[in-house]
């Protein structure tokens, strides 16, 4: 047990120099930047609350899990332990599982699945199996998790084929742009560390933490929008931005129209 908790027992070491500032913290910038999950999650929980109230409070689980990802990510970079790595990766796997359960469009379910409850069962079975397999070769886990994003991108492209709303096209474009920036940093830190060391700039993984938090906030709002359109169309979902619709860099959220719903019910 002691060895899986030991500092640097993980096979993966990120580009940032270890123990630069303290003997307790292996990768200082990577540890500190994990706070971005903590900063964005409560804001998104608040912004998506009207949609969650209308649809299901389970939406908040995604943001709770994001905070857990933040804790495990900080623990992992602080210790570079095997346990830290697994906790970080498994928490990502499960936040993705919750995201799929909530937002995967019903009309794209496999033909043998008729309702969201059965779909949730399939997702949770797959995630449990993947949890078990993740112990087999931990070095490939992160690549496997990143390839799930390719499936999310595929679903997004399919959904956008029938979407002509310029607001949603803008949101889809921004989501993919943030994600592309994030994954470039992740891959570059992983594969081109020699180059970054030579120019003394080893902080790309900490940029990834911030960029993927922003990309996730965008991606979740986008899929929540598709979901609201299919599942609660009477709520007339609309995308807005915080702090303001005119801001160039802002967090997207969904507004729902309670008034229309009340009129419909009467
Ligand atoms: C129908 C599909 C709905 C999908 C909803 C998606 C909900 C996902 C929400 C957030 C997940 C973000 C988690 C990021 C955690 C990063 C922690 C980290 O940095 N870990 C690294 C080690 O420190 C590790 O190497 C990283 C592994 C890979 C992580 C893959 C994350 C996938 C994020 C998917 C984001 C979707 C954005 C939309 C893209 C078009
Ligand atoms: Ca390192
Ligand atoms: Zn990380």
C-alpha cells in the first residue's frame, strides 16, 4: 500500500521540473492550476441551475465531480504517485460517464436501448469495466480518456448538421476552439518536452488544466442546450454568456423561459 502512495510512484511525469519550490510539492504550477476546476465548477453550477431545476438536479453532479477531479488532480501533481494518477483518471472517467448519461441525445441511443434509464445502465457498466481495466496499463489511460473526446466531437458534428441557429454555431465553434487549444498543450507537454525544456518553458500542462476547464464549461452548456431542445422544448432554452452576452471571453449558460411553460400548462 505504501508504494502506491509514494511520491513519484506514477510512471508518468509531466514536463514541469519536480520539487522546484518545495519538498512537499512535486509539480508546483500543475498543482496550483488544478484549482481552475474548483473555480469554474461552482460558477457553472450556479449558471446552469435554472436548466437543472427544469430538467433534473442530477446536472449538478457533473460540477460536483469536476471539483473532485480538481482535488485528485492537485493531489496527483503534488505527489506524482500511482494512487494520485489513478484517482485523477478515474474521476475523469466517471464525470464523462455522468455527462453521457445526462446528455447523450436519445435519438442516438443504440437500437436495442429504448429509454435513458437503460442507457445509464449501459454507460455505468462500461465505466465500471473500464475502471477495472484501468489498473492494467495506467500509462495508456490518459490517451484512452482523450480519445473519448473524439466521440464527443463526432456526436457534436452530427448534431450541428441540423442546426442553423448562428448563436449555437458560435458556441460549437468556441467549444471546439478551446478544446483544440487545450489538447495542443496536453500533447505538446507529453511529446515535445525536450523542446520546451530547451527554451525553459515547461508549463503547458498547467495551461491545459485551465483550457480544459473552460472547454468543458462550453461543451456542457452546448450539450445541455441540445438536451433541453429535445427533452423540455416548452422551456425555450437560450444560450447566454456570463458576465455579459457582448463579452469576447465569457462563460456560456442556458436560460429557460418559465413564463412560456406556465402559459402552456394553463
Ligand atoms: C454526450 C456527451 C456529453 C459530454 C459531456 C462532457 C462532460 C465532461 C466534463 C468535464 C470533463 C473534464 C475533465 C478534465 C480533467 C482533466 C484533469 C487532468 O488534467 N488530468 C490529466 C493528468 O493530470 C490527464 O492526463 C488527462 C487525461 C485526459 C482527460 C480527458 C478529458 C476529456 C474532456 C472532455 C471535454 C469535452 C469538451 C468538448 C469537446 C468538444
Ligand atoms: Ca515533472
Ligand atoms: Zn494534470
